[in-house]
C-alpha cells in the first residue's frame, strides 16, 4: 500500500457518554461497602492500559490496599506488559499484574498476594485469618472471569460470577464469594462502572472497540473504521487473507462491502448489509482473529506525560477533597455558632419578659 493513501490521524469528534442508572447505583454501593473490605482489585483492559483507567475509582481505591490487574493480556501486543509494568513502577510506584483470566495465566500470583494479606490480618486474639476483597473495573474488562479463575485455582470450584461479551452483565454488588479456604479469602463482585464523561472522542472509540461500551452508542461502522485505521497504522494487512480481499484499503466504504460479501451479509434486493459486516469485524477483533494490538500510545514520551499528569491530578483531587471537607466543617461550625447565638438571644428575651 502506498503510505500516502493511509490516514495519519483518525478524525472523530463525537462525545460518547454512557453512565446508566445501575452504574451510578453501583458506584454508591461500592462506596458504602468499602468499610467491609481490606483490599481492592482494580481490573483494567491490557489492550487499552491507559484508556481503561477510571478516575472514579481513585478516591475509593486510595483508601485501601490496591492491586491493579490488566486482564486480557493475551489480546494485547506482547510488549505491553513489560512497558506498562516498568512505567507504572517508575512514575507511580505501583505494581501491576497482567493476566489472561480465561486461561488462569498469572492468577496464582494474585492468590498468593491475597493470602499474604489475609495472614497479615491475624492477631493473637483473632486466630481466624481472613480478608475480604472488592473487585472493581469498567464494564467488560473481565472482572467476573477473574473471580471465576481465582475460585478455580483457590478452592477448585466452578463458576460463581456470570460472564458475557455484552457490557453490563453484573448490575449490582454481589455477596461474598470464597476463593481460598486457608487463610480465608472472600471476593465481592461489582457492576462495571464506566467513566461518566470521556473527554477525548478517540479514547471513547478505543473503549468501545474493546467492548466496554455498547456498540450501538458509538456506531459499529465508526468503530470498524477506527479498527481499519489501526491495522493499517501497524501495517498489518492480514485482513486481506482473512476476508479474501485482493488489496489493502484505508477506506471503510470500500472495506465493509467486501467483508459483507465474504460473510454473505445481504439485505433484500442484494444490497450489502454493512451493519452486519461491521458487527462481524468487531467480533473477530475481540476474539483476537485480527492480531494482538494495544491501542494506546505507549511511547516513552507519551507515557511519561500521561502518568505524570495523572499523578498531579490525583494529588489535586486529594487536595480538593481535603479542602471540601475543611470547608464543610467550617460551614457546620458557623451553623452551630449561629444556632447557639440564636438560643442565647432567645434566652435573653425570655429573661427580660
């Protein structure tokens, strides 16, 4: 393909907001349950290691021990784990674990981490060692799959949490699920909570492409176009063989009809069903049939800029929260002072009468 025919940037300006009622309720329940847990496992998608960071969890997670798990590592670029692990340690002093929960990859290490936390909770007065863990993350990052994997390894039992390719399978905070007998480790599954507002439209497309946002909210054909753009950026033209296409293209209007032809997606009258073709294409990507690609920019320059800014914003959020609390206390003191003064004036008037 002539490089001059390949787009240098993906232009998209639609803002996607998806924060249904059960997510808002779920976030409230997560906050309310926080006092009953000792550890938080935050699950993210290894294909979008930066775009799957939900800042809504930061004020919650910072109050507990936190383990960040990047799931679906088998679908990401092989270099992602080493790059992200090094960058998070350097800029955030944060350890991360990369897993493929469907195949139980690296899950034993999480069990050992949780067992260690449980043992540390024991005292002379309390002989029973246990810990309760809350699992949080955006929709469709594999929280339930990770819980089932931990359960398979820890107590040799089957599925405890429902899983599926559609975002939003878990809609409320569940009861505790035992994943280790000795010491006892219990997990709490939670509904996937989306970022209420993704300011960058292209980041929203990445989140949609990996399945965290319902496809219809961002238009399957637009997501398919972004996928085609990414494949061409990587010079990965394997889609030609996969869909029996004679030459690569960077034009979705040319590409989708050929996919529709290959899968036999036709409407009445013989017109190509482009929507069905786009849906099929997205499914193939999510199954790993179109290569293992990480969608976020992981260049050293971008990582440093992103993680440094995030650390500064995290400090700013903590300071703002502290400032808000101090302001709230000041207002409460003023209210108490005014109430006291009003009572004193009332007493003074009563005494004169």
